[in-house]
């Protein structure tokens, strides 16, 4: 049984790219093999057709530019396809770790604030923020001025320069209380068992 | 990670929240008629939390080491670097020579952090005896208040004793029940007083005082005005006239406010140091503002002269008859002595009250 010449050798032979001795062997085989001869003739016809097509191309074609344009057109086509193709909505995954770290930091900051900042300072900052938010309309001017003495059902209190003084009587509620325009506040307590009256007062001087 | 957070929190707590020892100093003059038997500061403590948070819970046991009966006593409470001063007074004492009595001091202080352990000082400001003589440095001007309490006590004891003598125990009991009912009905509002810059208050209008005249009062108040705003009133000023034959050194005017519901309450007192010769007039103007804890729409204001101190140190206070005016009775608080007596009646009954009245 006779072995045929492989197709690539036939194509190379047509193009004249086979070495001499292999080209001679191919030609020898083709003379005796109709099938390979037909294939060789077909390849030769394709080559001549290709040469004619090349002759039809415009002169001085910049192949590199042509290749770049083709690449760009391919990319544009792919992008357009992405636009019209329905896509799956991606749900961003939230990791619990950053949330836990943030919550911990907030707790730490709040704890440090509670432990270190006096309540009066916190209140003053709150008042200042409210004042900024309302353009200064929410707080009457005298709130920030000078010492303040107060009397209420919880007793008497003096607030001055971030410090405080309050006086009470063992959890008793005062039976009466009052303030004076000379900067004092007083509260009166009555011992329910003995009737003894105790009067507490604070003074801003 | 969790362990690190716990460690950080513990570190912050350890650095910031550590209880400090609370030093206390009780300083009575060497010649004081009151001596200290014992002082229990057991529940007192100081905590550093951005500032020194000092809580004082002290029980002092004291003895009258003088020769006169003590009617009232005032102790001054203070701490270096702390705001202002405080006081604890016992106005209804009757401690004879050698007798003991106790005073409780409950104080909460916030002061800036400072080196060293915080210290609380308790000093004697004054002692008033039954003959109205006084002992003490009187740093807080407590002598005036203590004399007023004693005068009120003498007035009310005299009234109740005369009632008992003339109309019997039943009437005395009825009077006590009325007093207890008035005390239960008294309406008060939480108030704050700010001194300075009162003329800058956001006042909506100026309102006039309608002064209640007490005919027996040595001083008459008139032509008073104050600026009124939302839940506040300030910069009161008024005229006074000494209509007595004695020189006046100090007076006090009660400031009554009526709200939008027509309810009246005693909002503040307006003390004034001014010297007024007989028939002389003067002007009182105070740079202070009164602010209410809850919203109050002030409809009107009134006032009355509640006490007068003469140049010789003696005082005038309204009689019970004067205070029985329908406008004043529900507003003026009963004296400390009336509150003590009514509490004895309420707790231990009429016989105990009568026994108490018969003591002095």
C-alpha cells in the first residue's frame, strides 16, 4: 500500500519552501499518485487565486494600523455585547469583622469619654453644638454666663467653671426650696421620725 | 480581637476610674461652744473621672460645750478648688449645756483634678443661742437667717401656746392639721438663679410688680419692674421706703410669679443691703435672672417685704396675722419650727406636741 504525502508538505512544495531533496521526493510521488496530484493542483490553484486577491488590495497598506483597528473593533463589539446582555446583580458581601471592630472602637471611645470627661463638660459641649445648630437662638445668653445656683425637688446645686456642688440629705426630698438673687439656693428637709429640720444651701461666692 | 478590646477597656478603666482616699478636716474654733464627739465619714469617697467626683456622707455627733442653750447652728462645707461653698443648718435645735445632737452632711462635689488626695473641710459658721446672741465667723452671713428662724420659732410657739391655752387641745390639733394640709398643697417649681448679665436676657417685655402691702411692715416696696421672657424673668428693680422710725440696714422681698393657669408660687427672694434712714426712700436693682426648670408663661408678678433688719441688728418679720392674708397664706412657707411641731403632731400625736410646747 502506497503512503500519501502529507498535506503540509504538498502546500510547502507548491510555495517552493521545501528543501530540494524533499521536493524531489514529493514530485516523484505525485507523478504516480493521482490523489496527491489532485490535491497539489488544488493548492496551486488556491495560491494563484490568493495572488490575484493580493493584487486587488490597495497599494501601500499599513498592516500594523489595520491590525490595531481590527483589535479596537473587536473590543468595542465585546463592550456593546456586555451592555445589552442581562447581567446578574452582584450583592456586595459584608464581612462581620470590620463591623465588630468598629462597634468595639465606638464602645471604647464612649467608655473613655464617660470615664474621663466630666458631665458638665459634656453638657457644655452639647449646649454649644445645639447653639451652633440653631444659630444661637436656642440658648438664652445668661446660660453661659457666670455661676448658676439651682433649687429643685432634688436639692440645691451650684455650677461654676465646670465644677459643681450639690447638697442633699440622705435621699430625703426637700419640703421646700428657693433661690435668692444674691446667688444662693436653699432647701429644707424634715426628718419624718424626729421632726428635726435641716436646711442646706449653696452659695456662689 | 475581643480580648484586646477587653484589655483596652480595662486599661482605660484602671487609669481613669480609681477611687481615691478622701481626706476630711473638721475645724471648729478653740473657744467654740460646740465640740465634736465623733465623725463618721464611712460612706464618703472620691473618684477621679476627668474631674474629682467627691461624695460626702458624714454623720457628726456634737455636744453643746457652752453655758447657753443652742437654738440653731450652721456648718460650712467646702473643698479647695471646688466651686463655691455649701452649708448645712439645723434651725430648730434646743440643745442645753452638755447635751448632744447630730448633724448629717450629704454633699456631692465635682472639682478639677488636682495633685494629691481631695479634701473636704467642715467648719463652724455660726451658733445662735436662745438669747439671740451669736458665735462664729459668719462667713456665709448665716447669722441673719438664724435670727430670723429663731424669731419665727418664737412667734409660732407663742401662737400655738396661746391657742392651746385659750381654745384647748382640740383647736391646736385642728390648726396642726390645717398646717399639714397647707404644706402638702404647696406648689413649687424648680428654679435657677444666674447673676450677672441679666440685662442681656432675651426678654419679651417688661412687667410691673404688684406689691402686697403689709401694714405693719417697717419698709414699703413700690414701683417695681422686671424683664420677662420665655420661662425666665430678670433684672428686677423697685423702690423702697423706710416708713419706720429706725434705720434699716437690710431687707428681703419675696418674688411671687403667676403662670398662665393662674397659679401663684413664691419663685425667689430678693435680699438687698441698703441703708435707709427713717422715712428715706431708696432704689433696689439686681443684676440677676430667674429661670424655671419647666416652661412657665409668666402672666404677672407680685412681691411682699418678708423681713427687715435694722441698723442695730434686730429684725422685723411679719406676724402670723399679717401672713394670714388670703394672698400670702398659701404662698409663704411655714417656719421651720412650725414644720417641726406639725411633724411631731403627725407622728406622735397631740400629747407629744403639747409636751414639746411646754418645754420652753
